[in-house]
């Protein structure tokens, strides 16, 4: 099985800065060692681009290789017909991944870019090694800025439903799930501020993210993500607020407030902690956790600007996470991907009844434990929130 790439979480840059100022800290020694290894490894990776090795039929309907494309994962050609026959109809089979979607490589390029850039940027900031900053700038330029290889700042073709169901070939608001790692890119980029080579491309990089943000806020393609009240909307808000935090933080406060006052109460049953729109899916526990990952990302972002959404009555986040912890006791499913969130919850709510501690212990001693092993899963102490 091996270690898996961790889901994105909000990185508290101020905690990184405090650790750096205070010098080598024994409590995070393993995290420093893990970052050393990952940053050195990232020097050998890339550059990345969604244009690399892209061939028909895995090109957006625009014909532009720079347009990001991914396919709706739960849509299948009816009667097992040719997946690229424009005259066939696709049908939705919730929870059943069509393996054919992996033939479009843009998301893999995106995730590899975001992951390795994160290690390089963190490595540059923590260890002050220019080689990390230099390679980070190279990755940024290739993936986002170079006219030949850059990704166009839109997701017009994200999570496309193929076939005659969708003659335009346009994507859906769900496409933001395919590119959520861009939120991490926006989160860590300020750590390059002191690097001279970064200063030369900063203005163009801001312009790219400004254009992408404008697309997120105004495009008809994102209309269903804006109107939804389930996990797609939560990750949509993660996208918006993370990018606003990078280019113009003046609206982050209002977007977070709107989410936690207007959307979260519609997502979570205040009596049971269930998330009905997620639990009715074919993989309920997976989607319960997936939505809460986005919610906790937003709550952590709130913490970074002095907003405490964890303890606002009726403490919906705690209710929802408690519900997940109880459900996990009744299943043999892989819940290792939610261990990091349970660690955060244990710190926030103190976990006097060891509900979260039991979840963490069980996951770390399950036959899925290898999924959260290795250096990729050892970095969080570097940025975890400290009151």
C-alpha cells in the first residue's frame, strides 16, 4: 500500500516563523528531518505542466492544451460502449470510479506540482537554502506563467461529463475538487517573499491568481458549486478564501463568516452531528470526512485571523466530528485520512473522553496504518496552530 499523499490542510505560516525564530526545537525534530528529506527529493522532480505529453482525446473541447481537463469520476458509458464515442450517453454510478478518468493526466501534474512546490517553499523558508527557492521559482514559472506551458487560469473543463449528455464539452463546478491543491500553493507562496528571483515573477503570479479568482467568482461553470450546500461548496470556499488570502485578504473575513453562519448549519444536524447530504451517498463515512476536512481547513484559516468558529454555539464542528468518531468504531473502513483532523480536534476540544484519541490509536494500528507513515505525514508539527 505505502504512504499516501496527505490531503491539504491550512498551514499556519506564523507558527513556522515562530519555530524558525526560536531555533531547533526537539519537539519537532522528526518534522525537520522529514522536511529535509522531502525538499531534497523535490529538487529532482519536475518541472510540471498540464501541457506535457497531452494528446487527443484527452484535450479540452477548446482545443487548447493549456486548459485544465478532468473527467467526472462516477460517470460511465452506457452498455460498455467506447468511452470516446460522442454519440453515446453516460450514466452516473455514485461511488464507482471509472478507471478511464485517470487517462487524463492534468490532475496528476497539478498534484505533483503542488506537492513538490510545497516542500521546496517550506524548505527554503525553514533552512534558507537558495537552491530550494530557485527550483520552486522554476516550477511556478513552468506551471503557471510560461506562455507555452502554463495552465490557463480557469477550470472550464474540470470534471467534464462526456458523451451526448454534454455536447458543449464544458465542465462542472465539481471541477474545483480536481484542483483543490491550488489552495495549498496560494497558502505557502508568501514564504518566498524574501527570495529575489521570486520578486521578479510575483506581479505576474498575482495577476494569474487574480484572474483565476475572478473566474471562480463569476463563471457560469461554478454556479452549482456556489449554490450547493454540500462538500463541493465547502471546497469552493476553501479555493476562494485561500487565494484571497494570497492576493487580497480584505474579503477573507466576510467569506468565512458567511460560510459558518449560513452554510454550516445547513450541512450539519444540530441534534445528531450527521451531515445528511453526505451520509446519503454510497460511501457515507468517506464523504462525511471529506466535507469536514474542508470545514476544518476553513476553521483553521479563521484561527489565523483571530476568528474562533470551533466554539460558536451550537459547536457544530464538534458535533460532526464526534459523529464521525462514533461511526468509525462500527466499521472496518480506512479512516487514516482523517487522523490529522482528529489531532487538530483533540487540541481544540481537549478530548477529555478520549473519543478522538481512540480514533487516532485505532487508525494508527489498523492494517491501513501504512497510509499515514513516512515523511509526507510527519510535517504537520511545523505549522500546527499554537494559541
